[in-house]
């Protein structure tokens, strides 16, 4: 069995995107402590990621620096055919994730939360 991000002291090794998710979570918390990460998000809430079409794609497209634009043509093709898009969107809204999730940007999701 491969180590995963929930093993004490381990970083996720299952895909580049999951590594990026872990690093993003680190930014949200302001520092990184695996015990705090384990308490932050219930692993059961992340099972959908295993079925995500983006799981083994290049992560650079999904997370851009402030002022840069997403390559929405490519990202929407991937998100548009994803079977877990709704779970992805719910997760991104709930945890206020940065980046491109379920065909939405962080600004798109801020508008959704305001409704």
C-alpha cells in the first residue's frame, strides 16, 4: 500500500494534483502540521478526488498566480466531462479553496457563497 497524506509525517504521493491540494491547504492554515491537516478535512470528504478527471494532470494550470489567467478552454474540457464535478464544487466552496475547481475560479465561488 502506498503512503498517503494522512499517514503521520507523509506527504501525498498519489498524484501531482493531490500534492498541490496539500500545499494549498498549507497556505490556508498559514503553516503546515500533518496532525492539524488531518483534523482540518475529513478523509471521507476527499474520496471523490480518486475519480476526478484532473487527478493526474499538470497542476500548474489549476493554480495560477494573482493577475494571471486560467487556460479555461483546457480546464473546462476536463471539468465538463468529470463525473465528480458537483462533489468538487461543494468541496471547493465549503473549504474556500484557491484555484480552479469544478469549472469555477475562486471569484466565481465567492459569488456562489454570497447567494
